[in-house]
């Protein structure tokens, strides 16, 4: 009886200590998550003070206009949609060892075609059909655009960092050319496409401005996460990324896999553009350079391609961007403050990752 | 020999301990290296030998323990520290820069002001390679060399820089018997000048021939030692027996039996290679008109000094390399134009000798590496969805059957010892049901017991009708399991001959290009 | 005298090409060094921009182009310290830190410039070109190529110097080893961290020089985002030449010329869709890659942190 009793207390004690362990682990990872934010805020605050602004009211405004205020929160959620989709694409390419740094070009190319096609199709098709068509077109255009680096890589071994970066510059120019020469709206003075009527845009949710593109983004990130971790295809991609020679030795079809990686990854960038245009923008101007891809790249790495972390990071950065823009306006400093803070946060997050790694090694 | 030297040991390791997650690689190791002595270090795969010499050469930091050099306690924080104290090392796995030339690899890390003394270095390389009787073109790029040649370069480098202590971690695993013989002679000479040598090998005879003293490790602990006096006074057979027991525990049965069985005369010819040629950038073609025909269940040994086209032949057979001309025929059908995967589907398997480069995916678990060539196949995947439980179960079984030393099947394969990694690769291939297997140095880095187990499995497979091409630099292995043997020299394959006793001399001659038999 | 072969077209093309190309050569050389050592420096754009601003401030302060270049180089080097500490020493992800550096530098320089110089928009001291005797007298192309500030010629000298270092010195060998097989470098007694630190600092210095050249010799003043993606182009050029750094001179000038093509075309009064012309340099790079750059080589350990005990 007493032996049994002892056993249960031992088991209970073990369980308690296990729970305690988990709690301290959670506490530690919370701390490592917060330290970068605090660090970045302190240094950013110093710069603000140097510029003669009150850091506290600035940060207060960031939180208020990015997260708490209803308008700001909606804007944040709207911003997240395309970022999530681009991230989904990168979550395929990077683990597979393909450095797709051309998401901006893929985004713009998909976007410009969708922007031209939208107002064209809107009178003839309704809701669901229209949006699916636009999504498929956005995805497909970007995927086709990415066939250039894909084929160069798979058949000729040409480094994709170079080709995708170059194709971003080319894509930006080419889309401007298309808008100016072919897609422009004759009724405006600035070169831009025709505008997709507000009534024809993506349906909103929760009686807010937030459109269903956000859902598409969430689904994409989670689906990619699942695919990379649980399917044979995902494992093949990861093997290609970790040791391409072993992939060849194991009999994998490198050319087909390379094409798949590029088209999927780029396709999501194109889809991101389609979602954004059909959801909020409704139009593309000739000098359009959204430059969203560059920011998503480090976030995806920091999140280690994990869906939950990707979503959390993108949410945090969207809050920061939206709130930061308002706060800068209020403090009457240029918007560049946000850029600087984003850079700082990334640096501190890299530091935080190092600390986390070190503490996990110790324990 | 100088007397004072005998009094102060070159190196003393005192209480060295090193643990990795789930394994104690070294546990309270005490080891003394004396000048003028070759110290053989023996132990099964994963015993902790490489870890120990990693600590001595500065690659690995111990958790506890002390290192004394010439009586003085030191900290070896980096390989640089070790080199500065005259400790030169040949690591188990090539640590050369593949994109640099042989000469530049030898010069790497040597402090010598701005301008590199390439000419002086060339002269010294010439000197050392004459000593070792090796032929290495100093201007060839290391990545183009065969593993055996790379090992020679490493040996040259270690001899060059290890003035006080020379550590050799399986230096002969990739050398020919002649090459190994030469190395032994050189080491002997250096030792007589007062060098202390640590010599790791899985070949017991080598260890006893060359070693003045033998220490055996098992599961991270020292389990026994043979002193110079014992080595001199007791019979070889006795000592061998005892050492084997120390290495493997009581149940040791590591001896080469002759595994070969007869191939049935009436067996049909299944695998034919016709006039395969591959052009090369050097003076000789990589493959020069290679032809042979194999019957069902036959094992053809391919002997030769590493780097004479064996690897390329294997790659062509596997479909990893394009042949410029010739044909490969399986069951009267040409498979020349089939992809690697299609050949695998037809039952052609290639067991690579490059376990780090292409044999494994380092960061992935042992379990996933075991199913590396079966990604997407039932029962490990169903509807393309992974079934971790069945992969793990399968992996656990193979790990157990092949006695792979690992904490569990989920650790990254890159953390395994060299021999255990090789066991995983072999386990993966032997678990399949192939028609034709090409083995490239399958026993490289394996301890004696595992070697004999592997050879037995290959022979069993052949008995069951698997046609085998067995590439090796170990004549003893070829003789023990092959039915016929051919020699590769500069891309040419000699006419296969039946294996019989006493054939080694003839093969040795063929391997060096002599045609007069 | 209008048209593609007019003197005004060619000499503005050449001269503009050199001015636009030199920063690419400096920064591309820097990137080539750290890439060879295994560090993919995506922060090059930020280092150039920081160097541009630092050079600008230095030149204004000391009233000297040379002090400007010096302070620009130093600023680049200081920024590269982030990369050294985070990526080389603490093994953080190089892409993350690189992009962080770029974003941060864009933000800071724009903010500081806005706060301090936005009202006055001061100009830096005028540079005096040095015409190389004889060469600058070659008709049509001579002045375009051989009549520039000395820091332009210096770029060529530095390229040859680095090429020599990589080829014939111990440091050069170590740099290549650090990028291709860092374990081998350590085993041979070298220090991967030390070599990578030196390489990244040199990258910062060279990127800073390139950035300040844009301001001091090219534009004559600083505006936010003045590097305008040149850092990324330099990364591409560095990869394009694949370790044979002397080709950077040719690649930089050719690429610079195609960048200055629009200006030259406008000067020559030729009317083509500007976007297509602006596309040209990038298309050119892909064509060059396709023609010469097959099987492009990248160091095996590029962008991988080094940990000695990891296996
Ligand atoms: N970096 C590491 N991380 C985790 N485990 C390691 C690491 N290095 C070695 N080990 C473990 O330590 C043990 C000893 O390895 P070691 O390489 O010293 O064996 P060895 O005696 O040289 O074997 P072999 O004869 O196969 O080369 C092995 O179980 C191995 O898995
Ligand atoms: Mg070992």
C-alpha cells in the first residue's frame, strides 16, 4: 500500500517536474522572443530621441494603429494576405535549396496580367468563377515566368540567385512596358490599367474590409507546411536541398523536381499578387514596385519554415508596418523609420535565435 | 634512441571524457604515447577511436580530462594548436579542399608570409612522395582524385607537418597492399628517429605488425592493452585471439572464411557490358572499351589501385554517368538509355563508396536515410503520406540486425562513426531484392567482424541468384567471395579469370600495369 | 551628328559606363572575396548605401574627396561588423542578417539625411579628373575611358591586387578553403572564423568605397536610396565572374555602359521605349550567363555557418 503510494507520489512528482520543465521552456522561449523586440525598441527609441521625438508616444502609436484600433487592425490583416502567400512559396523553395530571390518579379508579372484581365472578365463572370480564374491566371503567369530560371538551372546548371534577381529587374520593367504600351486605361493621365470595380472585388469577411484573401494565405502556408513535412514529394524536395548528389544517387528526377520547385514557389507569388489586386488594389500602375519579397525572405528563414512561426512573424511585421506608418506620420518623421526598425528587429531576432540555440544546447 | 626521450612521454591523455547526446564516446581514457613507439588503437565501429584522436588533434573539445605534451599540461583548442605542437593527423575522412590542387592543399594553413613558396613545396612533395613511393601530380585538383589518392595526399601532409606525433586514423583503408606496405616502412623509419605514432586500423595483422603497443577501446572505454614485452614474447595466434576478444567481447568469430560457392554451369547469362568507353580529360580514357558477361548468381571481383576507373565504371552501370559508347544489357535488353530510377526499378543497385558525398543525407535521421531510395513507396508512404511509425520500425529492425551503434534511429546520420554509417548504407541495400548489385568498396571502414558479416551477406545474396560486381582494393576479400576477378588499370579491364588460391601475385602485377604474367 | 555612332553618343556611353561601373567593380570585388570565403553577403546594398552616406558626410566635413572615400570605406567596414559578429561569430543566418543590414541602412541613411540635409541639399567638393597621358588622347573612346578621378583607376589596381592575393598568397588559399571545405582549413591549422572575418571586413570596406564613389564622383550629392539596387547587381557580377575577379573590370564597365545607355540614347536623340532599354542590362546578364556561365560554380560552404565540432 505504502509502496504504491510512494510510486504515485514519485510519478506525480515526475509529472510536476515535467510540467515545470515545460513551463520554464515556454518561459525561456517567450523571453528569447521578447528580448529582440525590446532590444530593437530601445535602439530605435534612442534614434527617435536623437531626432527629437518621444519614443514612448511613437511606440504607443505603433501598437494603437497597427493592432488595437479597428481600422489599423483591418489594414494589418489585409497586408498579411499577400505576404503569407509569398511566404508559402518560399517555404517550398528554400528547404529545397533553390534560392528564389525573384518573388518580386514573379509577383509583378502575375499582378499585371491579372489587373488587365480582371476588368475584362468582370462583366461576364460573377464571383466565384471570376476569382478562381484570376487566381489561377496569377499563379500560372508567375509559374510560367519562373520557367526561365527553372530551365536555365535544370538543363544548364545556371545559378538561380543571379537569374531570379535579374528577372525581378526585368519583370518590373517589362510590366511597366506592358502597362504603358498595351494595358493602359485610356481615360486616365497616368499610365495604369483599368480599375477593377469595387463591387467586383473579393468578398469581405466579418463585415470588415478584410477580404477572403487572408484565408487563402493561411490555407496556403499551412498546406505547404504539411506538404513539406508529411508527403513523399516534400521529403524529395528537402533531400534535393540538403544533398543534391544523394538525390541523384537515389534516382530522383532532378529536372522534374527543379521545375516543380520553381513553378510552385513562383506560382504562390503570382497568387499573392492576384489576391491583392482582386482584393484591395484593383489596379496596377506602370511604375509599380511593391518590393514585398525581400522582407518575407528573412522572416521565412527565421521561422525555420514552420507554419505557425511564419504566420506569427508575418502578423507581427504587418502590425509593425501598418502601425509604424501611422506613427511616423503622427510624429512627422519620414516613413523610413519603419525600414530602420524592421532592420533592427531582424538583427535582434537573429541574435535571439542564437541565444535560443545556445540555451537549448546547454539544457 | 635518446634516453631522455624515453623518460618523458610525447603525449599523455589523462581521464579524457567526451559525451554526445545519447552516447559516451570516450569515458575516462588514459593513454600514453612514447617517442619511438607505434601505438595501435583498435576497436569496433563506434568504439570512440576517432573521437579520441579528434581530441588530441584539436578538432573536438573534451568534456573532462587533461592533455600533457612532453610532461607539460596543455590545452589544445584548435587543430592549429595541435599542429604547432608537432601533432600531425591523417583524419578518417578526407579533409582536403576539393577545389584546390594537391600542392595548394599541402600549403594550406602553413604560415609563410605573403608569397607562397610553391616551388620549394613542390620539391619537398617530390621528396616525400618518393619516400612513400606514390605518384601524385602536384598540379592536379584534389576533387578529381580517387579517394585512395586523396588519402595518399593526406599522409604526405601529415608526415610533412607532424614532427613529434603522427596520428593515422585508418590510413590504409583506401590503399593497396603495396601502398600500405610502403607506409609501414616509412612509419618504421620515422619512429626510429623518435616520432610517436598513433595507428588506427581495422586490420588486426597490420596493427600487430606495426604496433609496438596495442590499446583496445570498446564503447568509449579502454578494455585492454598489449605491452611491447607481450607482443614480443607471446605467439601471434594467442595475441590475436585475445585482442579479438577485447574488441568484440566474448562472442568473437571474426575470421575470413572462404564464402565462394560454385556458380552453376547452366546458369543463364544475365548481365552483359559491351565495349563501354568514357572519354577523359587526362592522357588516358576514363573507361577504355570495358566488356564482361556475368551469369546469374556470379560475383565478379574488380581489383585495382583506386582511381583507375572503377568508380566511373560503377557510375556508368548505375546510370549516374554518361558513357560515350558501348552498351549495357540486362536479360537481352539494353538498359543503356534508362534513367537511374528506371534501372533501380529493374533491380540494378549501386552501393557507393562515397558515404558522405552521395550515400547519405547528413542532417536527416538514420531512419529516413534507410528509406532514401524508397521515398514514396508502400508501406513507408501511403497515398504519398509518410508513415513514420512503419519507417521507424523498419529502421529499428535493420539497426538491430546490422548492429549499428547509434542512440536511436532518429539521430542525424552525420553523427555516426564512419563504420556505422557504412553499415547503414549496406543495410539499406541488402534489404532490397536486387537483380544486379555493384558494390564499390563496401567494407571500407568496417571492423573485422562487420566485414565478415557483410561479405557473408553478399555471398548469400549471390547464392540466391543475385549477380554481383564487387569492386575492392582488398585482394583478400576478392579472393574470399568472388568467382572470377578482373583488374582495372587506366580504364582498361583485364580479361576476367577464375579465382583460385595463389592468384594474388598475378593480380598484383596486373594492378600496376604489367602485362607479362 | 545624331545617331548610334555619333561621337556624343559613344563618349557619353563610355564615360557614363565607367562612372556607373566603378562602384560595381568595387562592391563586386568585395562580394567576390566574402563569397569565396563562404559568406553570402546580401547586405552589400546596405554597406554601399552606408558607405555612400558616410562618404558624403566625410567629404562635406573635411572638404576633401579623398577623406570622403576614406570615411565611406570605413563606414562600410563598420556596418560589415554586424555581419562579422552575427554571422561569422554567432552563426546566425546570413540571408536574414544581410537583408536586415540593407533595410536598416536604407532607413537610417534616409532618416539622417532627411533630418540633417533635407533643407539644404549640399553638394560635395567637385572632383578633378586625371587624364592618363596618351591613352586619353585616343579618338572617341579615349576621354571616356581614361579621363576620370584617380579613385576610378584605383579600382582596377585593387582588383589586380586582390586577384594576386587570391591566387598566390597563403591568405588567398585560406579564403578559398574557408568557402569550399572549412573543416579542411581548420584541419590544416587555419582559422575559419579569422579568415571569414577578414573577408567580410574587406567586403565592407570595398562596398563602402563603391558607395561613396557613387556620391563623390558620380552624383556629387546624396539622396536617399541612391545606390538603387547596385548592391544586388554587384552580387550578381561577383557570381558571374566565378572567382576570376579580374573579369570584374570588364563586367563592371560593360554593365555600367548598359546602365548608362538610356542617358546616352537620350543625348543622341534616339526614341525607343525606355522600359525596354532599361531592361537590357539585365537581359544581357542572363544571355552572358547562358553563353559562358554554364555549370556556374559556387563555393560549397556558401552561406553555411561553420561549427568545428559539427559533423
Ligand atoms: N559530432 C557527434 N555528434 C554526435 N555523436 C557523435 C559525434 N561524433 C561521434 N559521435 C558518436 O560517438 C561514438 C564514437 O564515434 P567515433 O567516430 O569516435 O568511432 P570510431 O571508433 O572512430 O568508429 P569507426 O571505426 O566506425 O570509425 C559513435 O557512437 C558516434 O555516433
Ligand atoms: Mg573512426
